[in-house]
C-alpha cells in the first residue's frame, strides 16, 4: 500500500486450526483463479465470480477512509457480522490487492465427541445480522445470486446443524428464530429447496 497509493485494501490468507486438523483458507487463490490477477478492480464482479467468497477481516488492511466515509459498521449484538462487513468493505473499494501470505491464525478447539450446547440465543443473534444482510443484498442487486448459490447450503450446513445441538426444552424458541430468518427471504421462496420446506412444514431435518 505504501508503494501503490491507489490501493484501498490488501487481503491475505488465514489458517484455521483445531485439535484435529489445520486448514489454510486461501482467499488469494480463489481470487487469482477467478480473475487471473491479484488485483481486484471490479469488486462486485469479483464477489460474483468467487461465489460470494469472503475473508476474515483479521486478514486484511484497509484505508481508514473507506470505513469512515461509507459509515461501515458492525451489526451491534449480532453474530457472524464479519462476513457482511467484509463484503461491504470490498464493494466500497476501487482497487484491492490479494497476497499469498498467511496473515492471521485462528484456533478453534473442538471438544471431540462432546456436543457443544447451542441455545435459542445463538439464532437470535444471527437473526440480527440476517436482517442487515437481506437489505445489503437487495441494495447491491446480489440477492438472487445469493439465493442461487448460498442460501440453501448455508441453511442446511449451518443453521440446521446447529439446531440439532439445541436441548429439547429450548428447541421451540430456536425454531421460531430460524423461521424468522427464513421469512426474511420470503419474497425469494422459489429458491427454497425441499430441505427448507421440510423444516418449515414439518420441523424435519434430514440426517
């Protein structure tokens, strides 16, 4: 960024590891494979070509003006807001460079066979960020692209898997919050797959 004053942001790679495995998350490779370049000019096109891939905000450096001038803020009291935050950052940049360097190491301990307890509050916090995500996707005309490639996969492999970990006495409240999340996308229900309808109609999740 010192040598190229036109760069608004530089994004590196991260490594995520737990007590079982180590996984390098190479955002730079995905961008280079999609664009055949390490420089991003058309940020919206990049989001589409990389299938809305994001990177940890701990793995980047960005000009302060990008954040301040566009009033980019975290969703207060929410969970998972860093994904939305990265996408907002990217779309407000004019020139971004990706680098094949591991910038951030994230350690997440896995308790083996012990299931971590998830309560309805988990989904309540994600509902807050989903409300902002829908507005962002509609505003940027990315909503249909998101519905095609991300929505069903994300519901099945994140929310539904977490729902299975909720204690029986708390499942009703958790289910209500998941239904509220799904309802945010009600205008695009033609994209809902059968897994979503099974949950809506029968509270059924396939193993």
